[in-house]
C-alpha cells in the first residue's frame, strides 16, 4: 500500500503532493514500483496535527481519487479518513477501502457507511487523539490491550452490517505508543489477525526508528532502510499489507520474503 498524503502538514511528505499533477505523478510512480493499493489521505494524523473540516478534507482528496480511478483501474484505492462523510464521498468517487485510524471511534456513522457501500474497512488502534496521544501513553500489556480493542471494534463493525471478510486490522504503530510499546507490538504482529483476517502495518519512516538508531529526528532519510527491515519482519510474521512511502524497496523486501516463506 503506497501512501499519498494530499496534506500540507504530514510528517514526512507534507506539502509535496498538494498539487494535483504532483500527486498523480507520485501515484503513477508508486503503481509502477508495484503498489497494489494507494492510500489517499487529506488530513494529517501526526502527533500534534490540527483537525481539518470535512469539506476541506474532501476538496483535497475527491478530485485525486476521481483522477486515480480513471488512470489506474486495476489499483485498489483506499481513503485514509476518520470522517464518515469523507469516506462516503471517496467511495462514490471510486475508492473501495476505508482506512479509519480511529478504528470506528471517531465517527459513529463510519460503520454504517462501510456496511452500506460494501467497502473494505481497516480498523486501526489509536490511544487518545493525535493532538495529545504521544503525551506519556501507558499500557499494562500493549499487545493484549490492542488486540482486545481490535476484537471489540471488529464486533461493532459486524453488528453494523460489515462483512467479516471486509475487515483488516492494524495495531497502529506510533499512535499513542512509546518506543517500548511499538517494539512489543512489532514483535507480536501475528496476534492481530482477528478471526483470520489480514493485518496491516504502518511503520514507514515513523519517529520511533530514529529513537532506536539514535539519528536526528529531522533526518527522515535515516529511516528508509530500517523501514525495509520492518517490512521484511512483518511479512515474516504473516502481515499482508504494508503501508509505505517508498514502494520499490519495500515491495522487493516483501517479494523476497514471500519467496522464502513459500519454499517447502
Ligand atoms: N499511519 C499514518 C496515517 N495513516 N493508517 C493506518 N492504517 N496505519 C498507520 O500506521 C497509519 C495510517 C501516519 O503516517 P503518514 O500518513 O505518513 O503521516 P500523516 O498522518 O502525518 O499524514
């Protein structure tokens, strides 16, 4: 899953793809590099990010989704939003997956939109809200707590009419988690495929990598190769979708791991 942030303030690519042509070029590049899914987001969820009104978010993402639907009929399109109105408009414009980083907590209407449209639904775990989530997050047992949350939200989705086959689960690396929590979740990625459904991992270029490697927080490049290592690790743990900024090296790592895993 290639990331396309149509935002002025995303932590690693903010402002780069606000221009429609640049966004489409970046999408084209990711598809050529092997992305099977493009995840289009119009609101940054980085720690401390400001909230965006639904109309503004829609005006950023809907024209891009329409254009991508035409240009790349074989690529699945995912809308990264926690607002039901944005998700509904995005599905109408041609997206087929809703990526809700609040795991249905953000908008009570989201499950209904997923059920009514038959879209795929990514349920991610977040503790708190982006503005404050990195202020001393606490867990007794992060793996058990994240799993329990995802199970509960999976049930809620099901009760609202979302088919189990449409769900994907994501432990939400970096969303209300300290370094140790992120590492524990990464070590136990095989715990999050509730009911046999796929796990999605979004660790690409995230700041905990700089903490492990003791590189400068503004040195994003130092996070590229460690991201590839995490992709290989994730595929080894059975993760089916990796959400990344740099498609080519991550796709190659995934394919290499898949060849090893497929060998008897
Ligand atoms: N991470 C980000 C955004 N959306 N969706 C899922 N399912 N999982 C994630 O881990 C995830 C996500 C944050 O990364 P990014 O899009 O690069 O930055 P920003 O939120 O600043 O736009």
